[in-house]
C-alpha cells in the first residue's frame, strides 16, 4: 500500500498514536495495519465490508475505529500531530459541514410556507370520501 511514508515517519506516527490510546482496557494489536486500513478506507472511498483481507476482518477494524472514535482518540491524535508540525496552520480540513449535498438530500419543504399550509388545511373541509359504501336502495317489486 502506498502511504508515501517511510519507516521513520511510521515510527513517529505510531508513537503518537499509542500515546493517545486510552490507558485502560486491552491494547489493540497491529496499530500500523489498523491505521493503514483507515487510510485505505478513506482514500479508496469503500465500505467497511469492502476492506481487503490483508487488514483483517472488516468488522474488527470497524469496531476498533468506533470504540476509539467515541473515546476521543483521533482528536487527541490529530492535535498531537498538528502540534509537532511547523506547517500545520497551513493545512485545512474538510468535514461534512462544508461538503455540498446532492439536491435530493434537501428533504421536505419547510419555513413559513409549511406553517401556512398546515393552518389552511385545518380549516378547509375534507376532500376525500368515506371509506364505507352505502347500500343501494331496494327497488319496489311489481
């Protein structure tokens, strides 16, 4: 896998990552393989289930990522890496708040229009018929 990092860089990254890990609980195995799996996941834009077998079971990778995310490990990890860099202030991060969504992701209409329509619907008569049908009148026999 091409990460464009040499062994010395990996040594620094792993040292910082391990320092950010929680002190309690069982320590994960294969930190470098785990970080390479996250790199592959983000760069290749695949689903968790599509992770290649060389990274281990996809579910194990996801569970570890989820657990560490909830513990705040990645925030501490990126903060520590940024504090070590002389050019960190030049790098900008993208997140979902600045990524433009597709038009169909806008959802239902809202605002004053929706409230006005709700008020109008409350006072207008129903436009549907009753579900039950009335029996036809019987014709007189001759």
